[in-house]
C-alpha cells in the first residue's frame, strides 16, 4: 500500500491547518515588527530634518 492509497484523516487535516495558522501568525508578527521599525525610522528622520532646518534658520539670522 502506497502513501497515495492511505486516506487523509481529520487529524492530518487539523495538524496541517494548525501548521498553516502558526506560519501565518508568524508572518503577521514579522510584518508588524517591520512596520514598527519603519515608522520609528521615519520619525527619527523627520525630527532630524526639523532640527536641521531650525538650526539653519537660527544661524542665518545672526
């Protein structure tokens, strides 16, 4: 009897579904962490740009 002849059981389907669910949750966590890092980096760049512009305008007035 080959593996193609053995029927798929409910437990097989359940374990595969749980595996896919775990993989999907992991991907979502990774994506959320990447988005958080991107938001922080954009925030830091924005603050540095504002500080640089303020410094530049402050030195021009002297």
